C-alpha cells in the first residue's frame, strides 16, 4: 500500500504558545506579516495576543479584519487587494476556521488573476503566493493542519472546496488558552465538527494507516472531553484535549479526506447560512446510520474509541450504539434540526435538488463507505429535516 502524507512543516502546541509567534516567523526568515482575522478578534482584544509579541520583537504587522463566517469569494478578493498594497512576505490566519480559510484562499488567489472559482476541485490548487501561519482560536475546524479551504461563490451560493498544497499552512500555533472565551454554542458546534472530521477520515475509502492513527487518537480525545468542555468551559484539561484532538482530526482528514457529511453540509451552509460545524452536527447521526452496514467494523471501532460503545460489544451492537450515541450527543449539546434552526420548509424542499447536485459535485460523497446517488442524498436531507434519527 502506498500513500502520501502532508502536514505543516512546524506545529507549535501548548498553552501560551501564541506568545512565540515572532520566533516562528524568525525560523522561516519572515518579518512582514498580514494578519487575517475577524471583527470580534479585534473588538474583544484577543488579537493583542498576537500583536504584542510581534511588537516586542520589532515586527510591524498589518491587519485585515473584514472576514466573515462562511467566507465568500468577494471577501477573498478584497483581502488580496489589501495584500497587494503592501510588501508582505506571509499571512497569519488568526481566529476560527473562517479567518484561516480566508488567509489560505488569499494566498492561492494572489498567485494570478483568475477568479476563485477557477481553483475549486477538481483543480489542484498547489501554488500559493505567500506562506500561511495558522493560529486557531476554536477547537474544531482543523484548518491549521489541512490542505483544504472552503469558499462560497456568492453568485450561485455554492460552497467551493479548494484543495491542494497551496492551502497547506507552513506552520501552525495550537494554543488551547485561546479557546477559553469561546461561547458554549461554538464549543459544541466546533467540537462535533472535529469529531466528524475524525470519524469521516477513519471510515473514508481513502483512509490509510497514518490517517487512522490520527483519527483514532482524535476520537478518543474528543469523545472523552467534548461534553466536559461544553458544560465546564473553564476546564483547562478538557480545553487542551479538545484543541489537540481537533488538530489531530485535521491531520487525519487532510490525509484521508472527508466524506458524505461534508459533501451534504456545504450546500446547507451556502444556501441557508448555517455555520459549518452546526450543519455537520445536524447531518452526522443520519449519515452515519446510512453507512453502517457498509463498514460495520470501522464504525464499531470508532464507537468504542470515542466511548459510545463498550470494548466487549460486538461490531453490530457497537456500530448501532455509535449512531444512537450521536443522536444523544446532539440532544445534550442542543444541536437544532434544520427546522428548529428556522429554515423555511418550502425553501428547504425547493433547494433539495440543487443541494444534492452540489454535494455530489464536491467529490466528498464518493469517499463514503456507502456511496449514495442523488436520490439517496435527497432522502437523507429530508430525514434530517425534523429529526436526526
């Protein structure tokens, strides 16, 4: 068996590690960063955690803070215009998945004059104009360790998957202390997002021995700590475990790819502006149940690893307990159904055909243990409308 492996050249992990940002830049002879972040990071003062050590080292950084949740091609274009106004030698993505994805997309788009849609899969986006240093402030997306970015084409409400070495950060700083102020809703949604990354990487048709080790390690950490981080937001041990688990899950799916949940999730976000982690959580139980019979051993191992099943449960029982456990987890974390989120039922039904087409076009469903056709995807969308069971 042969397979390729990709990961950032440097990952600095640990509480307070953001204070070493200047040292990280120095390792790569970088000194003129453009920080890509969001308005909350600025208004909350959290951005000072990056700016202060840079200032102390005599490094002047410019800030682009006009990123938005579920980033769009128009925001990427605006960011590239700012980038080209200065003599920057790197980008620092600071925040949740959206600022990091924005920084990665800016680095790719700045290589030429083509529109963002020109880089979506199946195009291999292997070139970047500048290196990206990623500093996540949520334990969820894993974007700091992946070769992917997801950008919405505003003209047609399509979430475009952009994949390639150009989207892989040069370095990542993984500091769990940045997550203490994250709201409970975000803790829940990003936590289930990271669990989805690990589970899908493990059952993916493109899984390999390396991605398996990362996925299993991530599921063990997340399964044991997500509920604690949600109910006890000040619990440092749980926050640290979740941050590490999220990065491990990112490494796992960057090397094995995600599957049907992500393929179906992106259109929900594009058409109904549901945050990515939340739309994954809405879909995860039903999509997992859909695939159980096609990879019972894999799903059973995942269930035992994440704590949904006991070590002595046979594969059939363990796999079933995984699907049931995900329903219970969503209930405990207050994950709404699409209906409870406030999506108009007629709009949902109207978009099912195009959402199914976009899901299939992303390529992710082809990695699922049970590969669906368009009709089965539409049936799954209908199944999650009112209930996750």
